[in-house]
């Protein structure tokens, strides 16, 4: 019995069958607008009869040195990242923006360095990178630079020459602090996102918190503390607790530490909705009424903020617009266009039911 394998049909076979050039067959798959509908139909019909399934994407990427893929770099593991509703909304909007052009998204999880490992970035088959809230100095950024990949930054870090979209973190934080001051609160606590890339948690001094490797953490902290200082409340009198993770469950131990202080804060400024929801859950376990005994303000206005009980007062940033703009910037860089000036979206306070008079 013969063991000879049947040769896989090639683009040349289709061209010969139709009586056209290789370029015409290639255009039928890659640039259909270059052919008449009738000719393209003839090419695809002949390809189907011959068993030709289209250009080999691996061979094409080798020939052109381009894949058209977008590497989306995270600061945490996939499981940790996708427990963050704000990321889910932002990533969905980015994917929607790039999907019509057929670009693939390659997710690169982060680790203790505050971003993906450099070797993963160096090996990634992608033509543009998107950094989502990476830590300052993450080795992934060096790998992006070494490869010469165009870079889009969502929120952080601040990378000269990169396209960037973020929000007014400092202004949003200041609005949250002013709201609680206007309600008569004088005993505050700040529930901070991670300041270091490796998970830890616990109480921080204002100086240590200001050394965070994450720009949005520094900006929100400045917005809180400067606004409180203008009202005569010293930064040294405001306890700051760092969460060991962004999930509600992971943040609860730090929330216990913050709410079991004596004297206990009457108002919490939380750097994300997830942290705020963790604080509300802990308050409930401690028998504290929200907002009767404790006012809580979050940041992001992700969907769970509206579903919580009671509904969460928070700082809204337009997560959908952030993801859409990041996707549009990635497409511009893929087309070889220069990075535009950074985009900063506004942040606004949304008052719901977790804040009340002291």
C-alpha cells in the first residue's frame, strides 16, 4: 500500500486553475476590494474545489514580519486581573474597537514585577503592545523598548513617546474627599490599592504610600491628602492601609485592620470600587451601619458599584471610552502613524447611598 501523502494545494495551483496571477489569488483573501465580486467568487470557488484553505498565516507573518496582533500586558495574573470589573469593561471596549479589523489580542499576565516577564514580551508574536496599569520600571517595558514595539499605555506608567489614555485621578480623588468633608467628617481612613508590585498589605505611612510604583495610586493619594490638608487635617492623622489584592475577598483582611482601629474612621476613601465593597462587607461583619456609622466612597464606577447594597457613592471614570480610545490608538500605531498627545478623561463624583452626615 502506498504511503505517499497527497500534496497540499498551493496558491499557485489556484492561480493556474483560474488562469490568473498569484497576486490576484492573494488579493481575493487579503485585499478583496481590489477584485470584482465575480472574479473573487471564481477564485474562491476554484480554491474550494482544490481543497486550498487560504494563505498560511505563519508563513505570511514570516514573509512580512508582521502578525497584526496586539499584546495586552497586565500587571497581575489572569485570575487576579479578571476579578477586577474595571479591567473587564475596559478590555471589552478595546476588543470591540479592534475587532472589525480582525486583529488578535494576546494577553500577557503579570507577576511580582508589576508586569509580564520580559522573556514573554520578547517572544510575543505581536506588532503593538498595550500596557494596562503596569508598575514603574516593570521589565516588560524594557522588553517593549528593546523590540522597538509601538506602545499604548492605559493609565500607567508614564512612558515618554508612548500613546496614552488615562483619567483625572487626582481631581477625582479630591472631589471624593471634599464630598466627605462637606458632610462634616473629620476622622478619615484611606484604603489604598497595592503600592508595591508584590502582594503585601497593611498599614503604610504617607511617605511610604507616596513612593508607590503605581502612578494612579500616587495621584489619588495626593488628591485625598492635599484636600484634607486644606481643611486642616494633617496627613499624619489619616491612617492608610494597603490591600494585598484587588479582589473583594483579598482586600478584606486589610479592611478589618483599618476599621478595627481606635478611634475608628467615620469615612473611608477607597482607591477602587472593589476596595470599597470589601470595606462595606467588613463593616457589616463588625456590626457597623453604612452610611449611618461609616461613609464609604469608591473609585471607577464599575457595574458592581450600582448593584451593591447600599448602592456605592464613587468616582466615575469612563471605562468604555478608555478602552475604545486605547483600541483606536493601537490601530493608529499599527498603521504606522505617530502617537498623538496623551488623552486624559474627566473623573466625576457620583453620589449614591453609602455616604451620609457624620
